[in-house]
């Protein structure tokens, strides 16, 4: 059985990503699978690769440490 092929519109419909800028950033910086170019304007991703990438991502947001209030100058 062949893996399901996903287009960008499928990724968007599944809530994986909302725009190409973010997707390209993930491919360049976050290890998102680059997919395969199958035509001049058509890129496909194997569903198992996308699912594996999503499962490997941390599920909690990063906690930003609170800033310390510096004492007021006298």
C-alpha cells in the first residue's frame, strides 16, 4: 500500500500549517520534510513523514522567564 500523498492544501486543511512562508521556514530551520516537486508548481509530502515530524515536535509552548523588576533609583 502506497503512503498517502499530501499537497499544500491538504496540509492547510489538516491544520498543519497556514501559509507557505511558515512552511518554507519549517523546511529550512525546523526539519520539516521537504517533500518532492512533481510538477512546476506541485509539491507532495508523504503523510507518514509529516505525521512523524509532528509527533517529534514538543507539544508545550516555551516558557518565557519573567523579567525581574529592578529597584527604583533613589
